[in-house]
């Protein structure tokens, strides 16, 4: 809780549309593009610890807000994402 410095490690980057695995001790960071949509889907494996570490330079972290979406809400969010991906692809043509 509160502010803490992060230790810098060797950065890596992935191409759009790619997939990769991160161990629980690594930090996932998204560098947003200026104009295009960005989406990161995180699929969590077996828990290695009973809490999540969330870092933000724009918002305070509220541990009570870190809950999984109910299946219905997740389905709605994934459907909205599919609609946006389809719209974005059509706009590029």
C-alpha cells in the first residue's frame, strides 16, 4: 500500500497480436499508441499469491475494486471488444 519504487529490469516488447507468458513476479506495462485502440487480455493461471500488485502513475489503487467480472459482464465486455476490433479493421481498409 502506498508509494514504492520499482526496480528496473531488462525490458521486452511484443508485436501487436502476439501472445506471451509472464511469471507472477514480472510487471506487465502497456505503452499506449496515440490514435489506435489498445487491448490487453490477461489470462491468469493458478494463483501464486493471494493478492495482486497494481501500479499506476495516474490513479490510486483500490484493492477492493480488484474483482473478477461475472460471466455475463465478461461476455458483454468481450462482445464490445469484438465490435471495436471489427470497426477498426474496416476503417483501415
